[in-house]
C-alpha cells in the first residue's frame, strides 16, 4: 500500500527540527520509520508533514556514565544493544533489546522512537518504567524532563505536546548488589510479546532482598510497574510474588491472547524473572 500525501522536511540541526515542528505542530517526527512508515502505508496515520530527524547529527548520541545511560533520539537499537559500556552500567537495556523485532529492524529503529511510539507491547517502555527513567523533550517553547511514570499516557500516546520532540531518554544505572532479568513470551522470536516482564532485585548488606520491582508489557494500556519487595520469600522463593501478581493484574484480551492466559503467563514470567534477577544480585554481592 502507499501512504497518503505528506509534506517532508529534513532539518540538519535540532533548532531547525524544532522550528519545523512549531510551524506544523500536527506533523510527525520521522526517526527510524519502522513503526511510522507501516502506519502511513496502512493509512492508519495521515500527518500533514514529516520532520525527518535522520540528518540531525547532534541527536545521534549515546552517553554512558556511572549514573546511567543517556540515549539520543537518533541512536539505533543496534548501537545501544552492542554497547558493552551501556550493558555494564544497565544490563536490562541489552537484555530487552534482543527481544525487539529482528536485527534488520533494530539496525534502523531507534530507542527513543520506540518510547515515543508508546506501544503497550513494546519492550523498552517497560524497561524505562521499571527503572524510573526519564525522557527529555524539547520544543521552541523550551525543554523539560518527563518521568517514565508520566510519559506513557495510553496506547500509542506519549506525553509529548504538539511541536515537541523527544531529544533523549535516560536509563538509570543498576545500584550495587542488583540483578536484572528480562523475559517475554511471543508467538515467534521477534514478534511483539503477548506478555513480558523486566525484573530488578537489589540485596542489602545481609543479602536480604531490599527492593524488588517488575515492569510489565503486553498486559495493560501502558507499562505496569509493581513493587514486589514485600512478596520476597525466604531462600529465593518467589511463588508468593507470582501469586500476588496474578491477583493484581487485569490483563487486556485481544486477538493474540485472552486475559486468563495473559494472567497465567504474567505469574509464570514474574517468578522466573525475579528468581534469575535475585540469583544475579547474589553473584554480584558475593
Ligand atoms: P518511527 O517509526 O520513526 O516513529 C514511531 C513514532 O514515534 C512516530 O509517531 C514518530 O512520530 C514518533 N517519534 C519517533 N521518534 C521521535 C522523537 N524523537 N520525538 C518525538 N516523536 C518521535 N518494537 C518493539 O518494541 N518490539 C517488537 O517486538 C517489535 N517488532 C517489530 C516488528 C516489525 C516487523 C516491525 C516493522 C517493527 C517492530 N517494532 C517492534 C517496532 C520497532 O522497534 C521500531 O523501531 C520502534 O517502534 C519505533 O522506532 P523508530 O525509530 O522506527 O520510530
């Protein structure tokens, strides 16, 4: 299929991109195009103008520091996935990225584009949410930092105002004695997940669980984050946590899976992911 007609701007600086978006606030940013172009071709979106940011070199950044990983709007999935420095500071990123589509799509699609697309079944929104990350947004009106908890408003609905561009996303580092795990179930590897979980477990000096959080994809309109610290059982037993999650979640039903199956899956994935994350935390602490 062919897209509806649209205007096209290809700025080379961020300021030019923001000016272009200000001139046509109902226009859309074109990043990797791996979600937007299919939507146009299927005529599910018809923006009057595309602002292509692929020539804006200042957005093609990946900064890794002790505090976390800052991913610029043009950093492709593959670049972040392959960064050993990013994986060392925040291993969840690489672990989740390996489940995002296929290598060819990851070569072109961007991390920030995936967040801005805000698909409830996507991996990276759940990762940003469980880590309490942030998105930096800019427009001709100024800049602001949006916490993950406020960024995902609804399915395909980020908290970006008309004319605003997501400049970067920040994924905080894993604290000491912290383990992480990412697990999902998809019909085929690379498909969007039926359900998935990003788990983070931190141990205290006595090797007791001091924090356990899980971020879910595929079960609700926006990423769901649950604090499971109180549900940690002795000797690495997470069955109570899994039962709590099964009782708590209210999964969506769609053509891919019913609510009951998603509820069951969420419990199973929770137990496995928390167990793996806790084992990693223990290895790091010893
Ligand atoms: P684009 O397609 O360019 O844009 C997507 C949306 O975000 C548009 O509305 C655009 O305007 C907006 N946008 C992009 N960047 C910005 C910005 N900086 N500021 C403001 N708005 C912005 N994704 C998954 O997470 N998991 C999967 O399993 C998965 N499977 C896929 C399978 C296939 C066959 C395909 C084609 C895609 C799949 N994707 C999957 C989507 C892929 O990860 C995309 O790369 C990603 O969703 C969007 O990134 P993009 O850079 O391509 O964004």
